[in-house]
C-alpha cells in the first residue's frame, strides 16, 4: 500500500578508537523533507559520554510511535462522530524486560491518554473507551508488534 523511509546516519569521530567500545552512539534520524532528529542509545543502557540523554533513543521512539498512531486514529474517529477535541495528552510508558522466549524486549506499553472535549456534548466514559478500542484496532503500529498495549484512559 505504501512505503515509509528513514535515513539513519552515524559517523565515528576521528579521536575514537572504536574497538575499545568507547565511541559515541549519537546519530541522526532523517525523515521526509530532511527533518532531522538527534538519536542515541539510552543512557540507562550505555553511560554518557557514549550516549546522549538529549537525544531520542529507539525505545522512546517505539513508545512514541504507538502513542502517536493511536492518537491520530482517535482524533479521526472523534471528528467523524462530530466530537470536538481541544487537546489530547498521553504520558505513555514502555516496559523493557525479558519476554516469554528469553529475549529483552519492550513487552508492554501503557498509553495514558487524557482527552479534553469542547462543548456540552462531551462523550461519556463508555463512548471514549469505544473510540480508544476502535483506535487500537486500527493503529498500524499496534497491529505490527507483539507488545501488549494497555490503554489506561484518564478522564
């Protein structure tokens, strides 16, 4: 149906030996029309200065991708139902641990969406839950992973 591209670029600094495993993991993700995002391994996995806390790590990006995909479907469904959303905030968290086949993976992501609706016809909790359930079923990213995705709705 469609292809999606990302360019990932890393270059060794001339001062780095590399084979001693003391090299910067900082790199760049480049998307679409040249948008660049600084990326690195998580500082919890590789200590600074070989990691960068001010860059996105792949695990954070994974959690953000699930959250963003879910949100975009939620907004689309709400709009089709003539519900006006003023804001959508999600403090999502992913848990990395040993999975059921003994490999380290992000086994669970908890989405904590808080949606503020405009007007007097704000939906009930059950209506909001139904939109979230539908969003989860349609989310391309959620459909692509084995990670358990939990939606903890904040009202």
